[in-house]
């Protein structure tokens, strides 16, 4: 993995952790920000908004996946 790829992976990991934590703490509010888009997408967001415990759990999983990804990054002198 080159330096650019490592940086992009780190940015992705940070975004996943942040988004996951916000979703975990405020599931209904956060999902409501994503209502716009094609009908299948809007239907998915409405379903998640109606099920805040599932949405919060998915946020926790996203944060955990981001932490896992960040932990996979290794320091390199290149």
C-alpha cells in the first residue's frame, strides 16, 4: 500500500468512526439527514428512522469497523 492509499484508508477509517458514533448516539436525527434521493434509498432511510435501536446498532458496528481499519494501518518510513 503506497502513501496515498494509506492516507485515504486513514481518512475513511476516521470518517467511519465519526459517522458511526453520531449514528449510535442520535440515530433518528442522523438518518433524517439522508432522506433525499431515489425512492429505494428514501425507503431505506425511513425504515432506519422508524427503528432507532437497529440504526444505533449499525452505527456502533460502523464505528467498530472504522477502528478496526485504523488499527490495521502500519507506520512506514517511506
